[in-house]
């Protein structure tokens, strides 16, 4: 049986309905051991998903399943990340092609459609049903697990934690594995969540990798699914498998020893400490507990813990400072600041754009430092967070054709945060074209193409560019990417 959700509000008030399904036979025609990019739901043809069935899939027995939510409805991408883990541990992986950020309803519609369809087609073990997601998709996954009462066994949340409307509590009934790139602007949130969950007694683990706000690497996906396997053994949902336990133990132990021998004592300490929790009751853990205790007492590890907290504070301070300047810049450009103001605060507000420009320059310089450091991590987190925030604020204004001046301002700021993203200049050109500022629109589309923008279909289909299509300069610019 499967659980279908009907969300009453964005606060995740939910009604759970039981729907029966007869699994098995329809899956015989679906290829095993390879990713299916699009499988259309039989009862909901507007819904589809990417799929991976293990090579040895057999409907004669039940299989654990992982439903994955990408913030941009790219079902294939996360399925690719989990493919190796799925094959190694025998999981079905399903990636929604419809669920996306900014629309809870699309996510719930997708959940209802894909859970129903997969239960019709495949033999699924409802005692081992998992959800995962990236960023807003992670919040969707957690929200579904909370609302679905006892139908979700575990959540793998990448680059984000709980939805704003849901607070972690001891009543949570599922295990949580979180992941974050060390340079992810949401790293402080995910790290803080780990401590909260541990304090509440909720089974959890966090994996950190060298990266930013992105899907977890394949190796971390294997680690996450392996951890869920161990938790299933600990909780009695899966018969303990000594070979599997020892293999996962060796992989984690070897990783910790490598870090320790290379002088990365804090990272090694985190793995040893986690192993003590992960393998409790499954095998002897005195060795890793002793190693964790020893490393925890070292000055280098204590200093690393302190430095991490300082990084979080610096990031908050930068975000608050930049947020204030962006707001002040908006007020200044809409002429809301009194020309007669003479106090120091007002004078500072009169030129926020120059201050933002210098601040972004300084942060970009720190972010490009060759050697990893707390300052480099903070700079990268702040820049990526501000960039995504500006884009998320500006894009709806642009698509709705409202407040085009504000949209152009925000895209301009985003281009200063990260001047290498070609798409930013495409959106800026769109805003200027929609405003009727042809010269700025042409210059922006030229810059976008120079920085690598090649989506000619997006330009051709966008009516905002109708105002400049007959311009000779437009044809010259577009000719650089148009196929002969």
C-alpha cells in the first residue's frame, strides 16, 4: 500500500489516504541496470520520472525505493548520482521530472503520481521507503516525510534542511542523512541541524564534501545509502549482513585514517565519532570511540571547531551587511531617501552601490585564493548565497513583467556578485528589452554570448526581444551563435 498526500496548506497540514496497488507484472518490459530518462505515469500522463532499476531486479521480492526531488525538475540528474549506490545496495531510484522549487503543489502532485505509478509497476518494500532532495527539493523531501506520518523510513537531505514551517522535534519518526559542500551557503544551516537532531535523539549523520550548493557526489551517495542500510539493520527492518557491515566499516575507517595521516585531524575526528554511532550494536566500536576521544582532546581539533563557529558568524555578518546595502540601493534608486538628509546614516545610504561593488570585489578576491581557509569558505558561501538570492528575487518579476526596473537592478547586482555566469546577462538583456532600453539590451545580450550563452531557442522564443530583432547590431550579435 502507498500513502497519498493532499496538502491543505504550505504549513504541511496533510491528510493521508491509503491507496492499494497490485505491483509486479508491468515492470517486465522496463530495462534493468540502466537509467530510464522519462517514464510517464500511466494514470497521470502529465507526470513523469527518471528511473533506475538494479540489474538484478526481480519482482518476486520487495525492494527499497528512493524518491528524489531536484529543485529544477531534472529527474535524471539525481538518479545518475544515486545509480552506483542503487546497484550496490539493491535500491530502486525514482527522480521526479515535475517537482520544482517555489511550488509545493507541483511537488505534492508529483509525489502522489510517482508513488502510485511505481507501486503499480514495481515490487516495493513499503517498510523501506526513502526520499531525498537538493536545496528546495531537500525541504520538499523532509516536508513529505513529516506529513506522511509513518510512510517514510529515511530522508537524504542535500544542501538544505527543514522547510521553514516545520521545526525538528523528538516526534520525528524517520532517520536523516544530510550532505553539504564545504563552500555551500547553507552549510551553517545543515551543520546546525545535525546538532539539533542529535540533541533530540533522532538518528542522523552528516557528510561534507569539497564543493558548493550542488548535488552530492557519487561517493557520498554511496555513503548515504550505505548508512541507511546500517540504520535499517539497527532498527530491525533489515537482517544484519556481516559482509555488508564490514565493507562499509572498512570504507569509512580507511577514509578517516587517510585524513588523519594527512594532518586533517578535525575531518578524521568527525568520521570516527560518527562511526561510533553508526555501527553501535552491529560490531565492536571501542577502537573508533578511542580514536575520536583522542582527537577531540587535541588543540588542533578544538581550534577547528571554534573556527567553524567564527565562520558562521562572519557569514551572517556579511549577509546582513549586504542585505542592508541592497535594500538601501533600492531606496536610493527609487528616490525614497530625502535629499535634505544630512546625518551620517543617510549619507552612507546615498551611495550603497559603490559600497556593494567594492564588497563584491573583495569577496571575489578572497574566494579565488589558492589555499583553503576559513576566509575563502566564507567568501564563497556569501557570494553564492547572495547570487542565488538575487536571481530568485528577480526572476519572478521578470517573468510576470512587473517591476522591470527592480528586476534589472537585481540582475545587475547578481552580475557583480558573479560576472562569469552568462545566464545572468541574458536575463538582464530580457529586462532591458522589455523596458524598451534597446542599447542596454543589445549590450547585455552581447555580453551573455561572449561569456558562453548559446541557447538561441530561448532568445528566438522570447517576445521581449521583438523590439530589437530588426536592429542590425542584434543580427550581428545573434549570428555568432546561430547555426548556419
